[in-house]
C-alpha cells in the first residue's frame, strides 16, 4: 500500500501503560527502581548474548500502551494510578472498543477496525512521569515561535507547499521522541544485537536506529540528522542511549499519540535525548526516555513505557514514501477551495458519516481533540502517515 488514509471524523487512540516509575528529571540520571509489578523475578535471571552483553532481543510492540495519554488529564492531578472504580470504567471502555472492532472486521467492513490495533486496560494516568503533574513543560519564547512556523495537517486549512506539512505527513520520519510513543497502528518495535551494536527497528516509517556501543566518538556537531546520532553503553544490565546531533526539523509530539498537543512542538539542534532499557522479566522491559532541549523548552521531561514482548506480532512493510500523492492532492484541493469559496462552502455542508463502531470508543481521559477539530473540512484523504 503506497499511502495511508486518515480517519475521516475521529481519532481513536487506544492503549495502556502499566504501573509507573517516578523518574528523575535529570537527563543523565537513571530511572527509579521499577514498582513491584515490574520487578525482576527472583527466579528469573537476565539472559546474555553469546558475547556477554545483556540480551534485550525480541519483538516488543507497544500496542498495549495506546490508551495512556502522553499528558495526564487535569482531574488526576499528580496521581499516577487510577482508583479501582476508575480502572473498572477504563476496562469496560477498552473491552467495548476492542469488541466493536472485532465485530466490524467479522463483517468485512472497511472501517477503523482495519487500522486500529487491539489494546489493553490502562493502569497509569499518563506516559509522562516527570514533571509529577504529567504535563509537558512550558516552551521557551523561541520554542513557541519555532513551533508556530512548523507545518502540520492538524492545525491549518491552507496548504501551498510541502513545508505546510509535518515530516510524518511527508513519510520522512516521526522523529524523536515521538517515534518511540504509541500510535493507533504499526506499533511494532524490534531489538536486534550484534557485538558492539544494538538496533532498534521501528515498524512505523520503517526506521532502524543503529546504536554503536562503547567509546565510539560522537559525530561532529556539523553533522545533523532527522533521528539524531545515538551512542550506547551498559550500566549493569541497563542499556543507556544518548542521542544528539538532531537537525531541529521535527516535532517532539504529534496528535495520534493520545494526550498530545494539537500544535507541533518544536525541537532544536541542541536537543539531547537519554533512554534507559532494562529487562525486568522474560517478557517485560522497562523503557524510559528523557528529553532536554535548552533552546525550545524551559525544562526537561521524562516518559516511561513498560514494554511487553510478543513474538507472535508480525512487523509489516510500511510502504509510504516522500512525494506521495496525498500531499499533492491536499495542496491542489486547498488552492481550489480558496479559488472557489462557494463550491467549498457547499461541500462543507454535505452530511458527514463515521465508520467507527457506535458506542465503542473508550472513555476520553485525555485532552486530545478529535481529528475533525484539526482537519481541513475536505473530502480529500488525509496525508498518508496517519491511518
């Protein structure tokens, strides 16, 4: 498939994040010890590769994390966990949604069930664990100015060039940290290892992050890349990855990750990201990511995602490429609507329908707007990187 078509009227971002850590804000500090649900079993021993490194290899899809918003809804304050009553409500909503999509697929209907992956029950109120209120820190004045100039199909209706779109719309990259967060589909993450290297293979946008280990020097500052340049080392059984040398052209967040701002959040060439990966059991791995950008942000922030290994998950080709037809169609449609305002107005009055199974959406616990609030009121398919 050469293009991805966005949901017409609603964004459904389902998922779960399990019991959290209270991670420190310092970008060089290791995450706090995992809570009891993710502590390594006394009967389990960290396996090692044939050359002696901790073995992290496997398929670690994060579909189960889709219902946890990036930012915490205000009603939960600094509380990371649901009450029993709140958790029961979440469980009911998720089960209803999953069953709705299964029913849709059983009828061979082409709707959201063919795009959205099944999820699990959330037990954490946000992906962000630091700051303790679960919110993104304020942007700097420069950061706000840079964000206002970024392209995005979620917050504008006028499109005249490729610069009016985000890098994901253009099938270039989701960038970091966004590329490590859950999305409604293509949530596969695969880890491969060889002596001196770790590869983090991402199903979305078919990106493979090749991480050299040891004392390999970082690239010169003049070398700037979409996903930055990563260097890794072991601290005991924990893999620590430090990534710099970003090109400053990607947004830190994007709407399909539930609880994200509708507007782009700029990054700069000074952004530094530190990740920690530690297995806590035969099928469990705790992943944390700390983002520090002194140019665009007023403070750093940390998100944490407990990964579950699932070797039954199949990673498919992501056949999306730059210069796809959807971008050109958006520009042509946008220009036509402005040149023919009456025809555009008549088209906006046409009745809208949704293919989402009725009554199947989970309780909204995030501030993510529905796609219809950020999408141009056009019948043209949305850019290809959002289903």
